[in-house]
C-alpha cells in the first residue's frame, strides 16, 4: 500500500473495509456488576428531567468519559464555549473512563444523557445497529472541515451518520529525552536492538518498559503492534474479524515474541492503571512506555518538551514498521434525547473548528479531527504525532475497536491478563481463545 500523502488519505485508511463495525477500552455488555453500578447512579443521565423536548429548553446533558484532570478541564472549556455561542447550558456527567465503557450497554438502554462520548468504527456501528443511538445525518450537513474518510468513520451500516469525530491519536513508544540523553540511549530500529536497550536500562536501575493492565485494555495495544509487525496489517484485521485462527503459528509467534519481552516490562502490571504506569515514566523510573498520545496528560506543562516517542521497531524486514493504531474519539446522540434540537446544536458545535481550536490550545495529548482548526499551536510532540500518522502505510483503530465488543471484553481481556500472569502455556491459551471465538462469531 502506498504511503498516504495527506491527512485525508490517511483517514481513508482508518476504517478497514473488511471490518464493518467496534472499539477500544472495553464493553462488558451484560456483565454481572453492570446493574449494580447503574443502580448506584455511577452511569446515568444527569440532565434536568423536566427540561422536556420543546424548543424553549435551554439545557442539554452530556455523558463524558473524560475523567482525568486535564481532558476533563478541556471538555469543560469546550462546553463553556458552546454555552457562550448558543445560550444553552450543558450539564456534563463525568464518569470514570473504564466504568463508562464497561456499563455503556445498560446506560444506553436506560436513561442516557442527550449526548455521550464514544468511539468511531465498530463500536459506533454496533450501537447504531441496535437502535441505541440517534441519527445525526442532518448535523453532518452543517459540518465542515472533515474529509469523506471521517464521514465514513461516522456512518452506520444503514448509511446514516451516528457520530461526530473530535480527536484522534497514534500509539507509539514514549520516553523522556533528558533520561535518554543522560544515559546515551539510542532509538532502537529492530526488536533485537529493543531487547538490548531494555537490558541496559535494567542495569541502569530503570523499568525498561512501563506497563499496566489493571483496566484490561492497555495490553491490547501491545498485542496489536506485535501482530502488525510480525504478521502485517491484513492478517491483523482478518484475525480481528474472526477470519483467521488464533491457534495458527502466526499468532503463536506473536505471543512468543511478547513472552520474550515480558521480562523488560514493569512487574505487577495487573495491579496498575495506565496513569500509574505513565507516572513512572514521568518520574523517570521507567525508560519507555507503549501507549497512545494521551500519555502526555500525565506530564506537567513544563515537561511536555521533554516527552518524545518512536514508532515500535521493525521485527520482519519484509513487513516493516509503518503500520500503527490511531483511534478516533468523538460524540454520539442518544436515541431519544430530552431535547433533540439542543443535542444536535451541541454536536454541531463540538464538530466545529471553534471547538477544535479550544482543544488545540488546551490539550497537548491529542490531535483534533477538524482539518479547519488552527494547528499552529500544536506542541512539537503533537506535530511529530501528526507526521507519524501521515507517514503510516496502514492504520488500525485498536483491538477492541476492530472486533466484536463481546469478544474483546469477555475473551481477549481475560486471556491477555492470563498470559501476563503466566506466559508459559501459550498453546492452551490460544486454543481457549479460538474455541470461544468460534462460538461468538457464529452468533
């Protein structure tokens, strides 16, 4: 596949044609704890129940999964901009990121907020197909600054739009420049060089690779990149779509490579959140961290210039190192919002260049989706991230955005956590995954 020459061409590759539909960071539809969590109000709409759907309503409720301090502050600024522009008061219901995602199914079937944050791709299509999201095609008629690829990423199986993109971000290996300069570390170009670098970092008293998987989804990024590097983009996408066997030698090779890297990973990962792992990088206790650009949220403003990254190195020279994950985040509308008119006004605003400009000024941890935004304010890290995405030959959304949500959450999350805990029985693990996959994908 030729190299994309522009953001539009890159975005045309964001939604693989072989996968019609789901997301990232976990959907535990029907999990035993879901009802209890919802019952305590952890994930319920916060809009004024008396606001009604009439044209006189001046409120709109928003379900937000942006619970960390920096992104939460950015969302507050965007919503303030909307209120100033429209006179409509947004009531933001912020819920812990993982709780939001683990309970989204029941949330949408109950009394959701008018607008809620979610993800492009399969996850969006999944809820649209189930009738749990509102058609926002008319909002798209008022948007500008989006390529056809962004529209494709926002379109359901019925050809209607159900999503408004706000941001996207690449996954890469992040590090602190000052630590590397002090130690004389060089960016590895191959897996062997990465192993050699990791061994040196260990000798120097660092955790070579910061790592966390308490929340279940971060390890998916490691699997993704190893599979992309070892077997290539098309195999990875076909595996996610249920078209390839998890018991194949190709998948076994991925886990063998991962098992070889595990000694370089920060220990006790299953008891650590991604934020805590990122803080070990920020505190100069770890040398590297494979994560999305949002890792920058855990760094102070005066530390942003010290943060750098490289794309995960080559493993097979015939495949190279040009494929990566770059998920899209944004907003959707409930199927029956209390005020559909206000909900659509909000969606039109969050999809505008004005909202994108607010994000650029306040958030160094993401790239805005609207091409009309003024990106001259991007940090050096953001500019480099945009260049990385533009130079990629293939783009995946992320494991649980590229496959069925039930498969990602009920099979892959526990399987990867089991592997991290005990990487010795790879054959048995892959047989278990394959057997469960057959059951799920034949539903």
